[in-house]
C-alpha cells in the first residue's frame, strides 16, 4: 500500500472520529464484541495461518499466548470499561474550595499500531483492544514475516469493521516507515530496539505520542536459596515456548557457581520430558525463517569458536532436519561478555549459563547492561529478593517463574530504557490511549475572585493566610 492510500485511510478515520469524538459505552462494547466474535469464529484459521508462516507453530501455544490472551483481555475490558470511562473525582486544593476537580478520559483520535511477527495476533490485537475501548479509531500494520496471517487478519477485520473503525495495512519495512511517518494521534510500536529508534524519530516529526514495546536481553537469576530443579524446569518451559522467540523469554541465566552442573542436568531432563522428540513434534515451534535459523546457529558457533561449550539437547537417535528449522535447545557454558550471544538479544532456544560467586555480582552484571524488558529471580531468601527488586530496573519481574507477569490484567506491561517507553494491558492500556483531561469546575463563590488587581492590603492578607495553611 502506498503513502497516499495510508494517508487517505487516516484522513477517513480522522473525519469519522470528528463526527463521533466520544463514543458511548455501548458503541465501544459492541466493537469489542465484534473482535471477540472474530476470534471465536476465526481463531483456528488464524492459528493455522500463523503455523504455516512459521513452518510449524504449536497450535496450543497460539491458543494460549495469542487467542486466549486477547480474549481474556477483551473479557476483562468489557467487565471494567464502564468504571474506567467514568470521570474520576479527585480532591481539590484547599485554596480553590469549594470548586471541584475531576479527570475525564477522552479518546485521542486515530491510533497506529505496528506489530512484529513473533506473536502476530496478540501484538496486533491486544493494543487494538485497549485503543478501541478508549474510543479510538485503529490502523494496524502487522509484520511482513507472517504474510499469510497478516492477509487473513486484514480480510477478517475488513468483514467485521468499517475502514473508519479499524483497518489492517499490509506491507514490509518500507510500508512500516511510511505508516510511522503519518500524523497519528498515538503511535504504538512493538518490535526491535533498532527499529523502535527509527519509529520514535518519525513520530517526533509529527509530535505524535509514541509507545515503544521493544526487546533486549532478559536475565534469570538463581539465588543460592533457589530450588534448582524447579527453577530449571520453569526456565526451560518459558525459554522453549515459541522456541525462544519471545520478547520476555529468559535470555541468559546467572547462578551460583556451585549450582551450575545441577542446573544443566535438570534443564536437560526438563527439555527431554517436554519434548521426547523435536522434529516430528507439533509442540516444538520452528524458527520463523532461514535467516533467523542461520543467525542463531552463527551465534552458537561464534561462541564455540571463542571457547564456549555448547550443550545441544537432542532426543536419542534423532538427527536434526534443518529444513524444519527446529533448532536444538542449547545451553552455552563459559561464554564471554564480548561474544555476540552476550551482546545481542538471542530470540531463540540458546541459553547462556553464567556462574557468579556472590549475589552482588549478579546484580552488578545486570546493572552494567541496558535495562531489560523482564527480569526473573528464583529463590526463597526474602531479604535477597528485596535486594534484587529494589536495586535493579527492569520492565517487569516474575519471581520464581518466568513470563507470567505479562498475563496479569492488573499489571502494566512495558519496558524501560532500551527495552521500551510506556506500558499497556487492562486499565493501563485504556489510559495509555486516552487523553486524561483534567477539569476544574469553579463554584459560584470563589476565593480567587478576591485575588485580582489592583493588589493591595486584601491580597496580602489572603496570601498570608494561605501561606500559613500550606
Ligand atoms: P522489527 O522491529 O524488525 O519489526 C517490527 C515491525 O516494524 C514490523 O511490522 C516491520 O515491518 C516494521 N518496520 C520495520 N522497519 C520499520 C521502520 N523503519 N519504521 C516503521 N516500521 C518498521 O521486529 P521483529 O523482528 O518483527 O520482532 C522482534 C523484536 O520485537 C524483538 O526484538 C522482540 O524482543 C521485540 N518484541 C517486543 C515485544 C514487547 O512486547 N516488548 C513483544 C514482541 C517482540
């Protein structure tokens, strides 16, 4: 789609918004209901399309992390939207009593959403749910790396929504660039940190508020008090979900030196319990394309060439068939900080395991690097848990498990520093896509009427009283 078409769509959405600047609760609920119906009707077809785009994407994982995830978000939003829309009374400063203060959440207008390939449905539609609930018009630019899914989504959205309400714009990076340069009322981007920087620059030209949901390296720290077996099994499950192609997947593990062998043994056993076979196993997702498959193999071989040990976990008697792109879950030991695998986001089933001698060393390791999107801590020692919570800055944390903070409707989800700007989910998403308009309503009798020029003794008396009261 070329620039003039994208601009024309935005103009139509803007015009429709001008005619309906504050959609009623019923209108918003009906739009959410249509999205829900679409997912209930076409969820399986969309999951098949995603699987075909990946080569193989576990249908269960699509059901859990995409369809169910978005449906749960819609249900939560439908339940609470009436309350979120209500103007919120807040206390008025004493000097302005008996006036009143309140905050009215208004839709901002037309919202642009740019989404990645790794959870193509969730990351296109979860922000759309929030934007529609807040009363906005929505344009979505999904990833070109899942073309079958993007085409089907575009078709089904067009069947359920008028172009002025919600529309999908398909295309690659060039279309993404054009899309991001439009004067949206809010631009919401999920993807890599490098592209996020470009999106922020494009948005700045229009002074468009921008939310950036980016990636990075999310560490998992095992405390000496951790249950190593349980931690290894939970880290393996979270790491290998979607074959590691998850923005909040544990990227590497920091653990006490003495626990390294117990951890690698428990991790290997956990992997083989979950995946007795890999190639002929629909539960194990393929790497999305040849370029990423090659990239991941290069990360491992470059680390090995630099002296790291790669423990590739493969079921006995099974030879990897590269055309399926089911990369072997791999532990990397003895990695060095300068290796690409420790500098770049891994985004695949490779897991560096890094020993430390004191818990302080682990905190220092995390703090010496860009602020992560997620941080995981395993252990029972409450004081050390508090240390990690308060001395590190991360987008979000799960304690004694991985990934699950993203699934909590009442927790904001988003990064910090290089892992992103802004947060959404539940009420946080509604507020993100709203202009929270502060309203002060003056009363018939107002103290400020007495504070007018010409200033004299009366103004000074009032100021003296006010100063005593603050
Ligand atoms: P990407 O940045 O390559 O692409 C994301 C989207 O941006 C695609 O739709 C693409 O077409 C578009 N795009 C490309 N160039 C553009 C440009 N110059 N201007 C505007 N749009 C452009 O990311 P990806 O490879 O699809 O996704 C993987 C990355 O996304 C990883 O870094 C991962 O951590 C991150 N991610 C973050 C979250 C989160 O919630 N924070 C979730 C999933 C993925």
